[in-house]
């Protein structure tokens, strides 16, 4: 158990935060969560106390962290939409780091992204880089973990590739599809996060899985596993985006953004680092082939309906 009594996980009712929380509880730690979804069903019952972020009140935010040993920060936004944005995500995260320092938190484990850069034209990657600098300047002991793509039961990207393969007669990849991804299983990321929470030294780690796919090969692998071997065709990024936009409109969601397509094609979800995860996506997908992609996973539903369980649509 943490020396000071408890750990704090942002978004313990969400995706990666849920797996981090489960590992901490299994180790006997006391866990609190900070969340924007205070009314979302609590899968842990009385085991996890939930508090609102209170980003607009630094004193309250600091009070919710006082006495914590480790802050596991998964907070971020995938894209700009209505009442959430990358700019707000940066501002709120910086307040969180300030509050953690003022509260006397020993260490922060921060989830970032592969290949962040403050000079990137993509707000996701430049914003993540700005936050890495913020963590480094906070004075806190830290570990920064840089996953490429997460996969797991609550995943969106891999699930919706499978969903598209199940529902459309062809699958279009942007350009030649040779850009690479290194998916990591969400529980492998959680294991790494919890391990780093017990450490002292400042570290920045690429959190990637044991398999590297080109995007085209990833789609083909999923198609073969779920038994939907569709023709995979090359489309321009513009046509790919508008096709995704149309599907998103039908589903009441944002399937993919132009920035996400650009990030893929710039090979930003690939590194030269050794793998930190051990679970192979191909093996996991085979184990879940009967259910993978059966239901569409909506990002907007999760963001806008914060009183509903964090599950597939």
C-alpha cells in the first residue's frame, strides 16, 4: 500500500484508468479518482472514492490530492468538439500538475503519446509535448509513458476497424497504408504504469507492444481473424476522411479526424524502441474474434453521456 495512504487515478471509470485502478486495488492500494463523470456507474463500489476535477478551483483540486502518494494521469481529449478541446486539455492538465505539487504528491505517472513534438502541426502531438514539458518543470518525480495505440475490450480504433470490416464490402486505407503502428494491450500499459509509480527516477518510456504492423497489414490481420476478408483499397487521405465523416454522421460520432489521418501517415505511431508490452494484438484479437467489432464504439457517446457506463455502444 502507498505510504501516504492512497493513490489517485484520473478517469478510473474510463479506459486505461480502469485497468490502472484494478491493478492498484489488487495490490491492496487505496484508490481515489478524479473525474468529469462523477455520475458514471462506479464499477468498484465503495473501493474507489470519486471526486470532480474542479479545474476551475485550484484550492479544491489541491485538496482532493492532498495526502496522495502517486497521481496516475490519463486525462486528455482526442479531438476538439463543443465543450472539450486540446487547448482546454492543456490548461486543465497544467492546473492538475500545479495542484499535485502543492498537495505534496510524491510522483506522477503521466500518459502521453509516441513522438510528441511542440513544433508539430497536429494539436494532439504538440499538446502532449507541452504537457511532457509541464511534467518535467513541475518539480515532481515523474514517469512519462508514451503509448502508440491501445487495444482492449473498451477500445475504439481497433474495434471500429473490425466493425467497418463487418459492415462494408470494401475497406479503404489512406494512401499506400505502409505507415506503421505498434499497439499495446491496455492492461500491459497499466502494469507498466503501476510499476513506474513505485519507482523514484524520472523516466520517459515508449510504451509499445511486441508487434509492429503497417496499417494495411493491421486491417488485413483483423479481417482474417474475424472472418471478413474484404478487398483493401488505396484511397486518397481526402476521400478517406470524407468517407469516415459520412460514417460518423450516420453513427452520431466522429469516426476519424484529418489530424489523425495525418499522424498515421507521418508514421507517428511507430518508434524504434524495444517493446514494453508482451500481449500480441493478433493473439488477443483471436481470443475475442466472436465479439470484436460487433458493436460500434462511439467516442462522442462516452464524452457527452457521462452518466452511462463506459462501454461499447
